[in-house]
C-alpha cells in the first residue's frame, strides 16, 4: 500500500485494515467487521448454526482472494475454521448473489452486506463470534502537504463516513 500511494503520486487513499507502514499518515474513520450472512430461506431450511465449527457441515460461498479459512472470536480467543466452499467467487457481488440465491453462507465486510440486511435478502449468521472489526482510514504520504481540494474533500466526507460506519452492526471502533 505504501509504495503504491507514494510512487503513483496519490494524494489520498481509503484503506481497510491495519496500517503497518508508518510513512503514511492515517485519518481514522471507524471500522467494519467481517460478517457471515445467508439467505433467510437457507436458514429456515437448515436452522441457525450455533458455533463456527459447525460451518464444516454447511454449504459456504468463498471469496477466492481471502482463502478458505475464516477467523472468529470464541471466548476471547482467535478461532480459525476451514471452509469447503460449494462456490468460490473473485467478486464480492457474485459472492453475495450466490448467498442470496441460497447456495451457502458467505463472509464479507459489514458494509458490503448492509443493504442486503436492510432489505432482508440476507440475514447475519454467527454474529456473536465475529472477529474484531477492521479499521477504516484515509491514508496519505507523510511528506506531502494536503492540497486545499483534498482538505475540502476530507471535510465533506469524513463526517458522513464516520456516521455510516458507526451505525453498522458489529462496529466496535473507538
């Protein structure tokens, strides 16, 4: 991320996840959790799983770049569960569509499933075991002064983004 922002001359980038490189300045916006979701029909048909280990017996929809191990928090400890996807996608929209169609449980970032939760086309699964939320931040090179246009952009979008992120289920960012 650091080399890309600096070498390509970007003024600003939106980053989701821990920022390891200190040569970038971060402006915190909030956080977004990973959430598991499924179609209401799949849950009605099979019931709700009660523990992440049960996912080995459930159909899942994988996101190819993320791999086949999902992380959870169980009794304050990291829990890793291997999944065996019936479908793997390399696009979030495809993953969500497969889950909506009842093909399995999928794992996405909270903001990616928010509209489906609001419409009732997907329901949260195992929410009490969500891994800690990932920070969402704007980042920019430390050595570069922010232009008036970038400052104006930040002034316009930071508040609404913070409000939107704080209203998401599972958002514990402080």
